[in-house]
């Protein structure tokens, strides 16, 4: 890659997150209108507004992200076996990828209630009814659902650890749930290996 191509590549990758954020902003009015129509009291809660906004946005963008990431993420998800923790399934873009012959139970840990309706529909479409159970909360609530230490065979995290406030704490909690010999299947954004202004731009 020559200097010109390198600069073009860097600029393209810098522009993408700006474009991504601009698209997300365009879904905010729709989320507000949806809450006004269905649950006006929710407008008093910042977290409820954020959840509705993200669900509205991800319903459109999620399938496109899946197309981009499927080459790498798809083969990973197919390796899930036994009892599985699926962290942050959102509206269920990846459910059809699970190998039903390898899994016995999947717990989809999703705190955003605005995803649940579409997620339930996709569970049925993927043929996972009775196998896939939605955990309505975060990883801190796992014991309430009977998920004990060293009790799961697989953990799946696809592009979700980058969006939590304390990924190190979450990783520690989740790792404790894995059986000895269990597998953690992840596809995540990573820190840049470049220094200087590129590192600054990423927020390092």
C-alpha cells in the first residue's frame, strides 16, 4: 500500500464512525414519536429513551452490520455448544447461525426491553423455541436465572463488549460462568495499533 492509498484508507475508516453516528441521530425523532404513542410516561426516563432510540436504530442497521461481519462472526457462532450465554443479542440478527444440533440451551442476555418483541419473533423463525430463553437484564442478573458459576459451555459476544461501560468487569463476571474446557467465542472491535492522532481519534 503506497502513501496515497494509506491516507485514503485511514480517512475512510475515520469517516465511517462519523457517518454511523449521524445515521443513529436520524432515528431519534422516530423513537420519541413511538414512545409518545405507546408509553408517554417513558419520556421521563433517560434510559428508556436511549433503549427505544437504539432499538429503532438497530432494527434498520443491525442486518447491514451482520452482512459485513458474517464472514468472521458466522463460523464462530456455529462453534457454540451445550449451554450457551449469548450476550447482547439485540433483535436477534445472529440466531439463525447457531447450530441446533450442538446447543442444548441458549440464554440471550439482553437488557434492552425494546428488542424483545423482534427477538422473540426471530427465536421462533430460527427454530429455537424452547431452547433460546431471553434473560431480561444484564450479566449482573444471571444468578437470578439459575445460571451459576462454571455452569455454561459457551459464551458468545458479537460486537457488544465495545458498547458497555466496564468491559473488564463484565469479562470477569462472564468468565466465572464458564465450565473448565468451555469456549468463549467473540468478534469485537479492537484498539488501534497505530499511535498519535489515530489513537487519539479512537478515544484512547
